[in-house]
């Protein structure tokens, strides 16, 4: 089984986040993940990285984002951790509820959950773990 892993620490800069995102996407493409999976992972990564940089670290140039990635033939696992205080995902209002339709918050988390096989947070709420199993594969 083919497998690649890396860890990288980047400053709170969306351009650097984009570079990490592209590195992960190229691994998925190299392992011939279906285009639909690649599209979903790209969207989820962008949301998670922007959340870590903007909301977690508050765009503070003194704070970093830590990314751990492991991709193999059947799945991709990415952990994105910021240096912010964290949050409680269950307190984010449901963006599909009538009273929240006009509010911008919460949509990124909803998108991540829609496109990934599994989305979970550490207890502090400053690290998201994104898992994408190749379409049709249930093993992680």
C-alpha cells in the first residue's frame, strides 16, 4: 500500500495555508483518488485552514497553524491545529435553521461534515481532524 505523511507548521497566513492545501491535494491526485473526493477534501481543507488562521489564531502573525497529514490508498487524515483558545463546535448555530439562514457563521463546519467521512475536534476545540475515506472504502 502506498502511503505518505508529513507535518508542517505555517504562520497565520492564508497564502501559506493554500500552499499546504495544494500539497495535500497533489498527494490525493497522485494516489488516484476520485475527482469528487479531491473536490470535497479541497473544500474542507480550505474551510479548516481559514478557520484556524482567522478564527483560531485571529490572524495573529505570532501564532502558527500545525498541520499533520497522512494519505494512503484508502484514506486521507489531516489534523489542523491552531494556537488559539479553541471553541466548542456544538455551540455553533445550525446554519440551515430558519433563524440562521442570513448569518454567515457555521457554514464552513457544515461543509466539512458534508464532504468528509469524519470530522472531529479535540477537547480544547483548537484542533480539527478531517478523515476522507476513498469513495466506496470504509476502512481508515
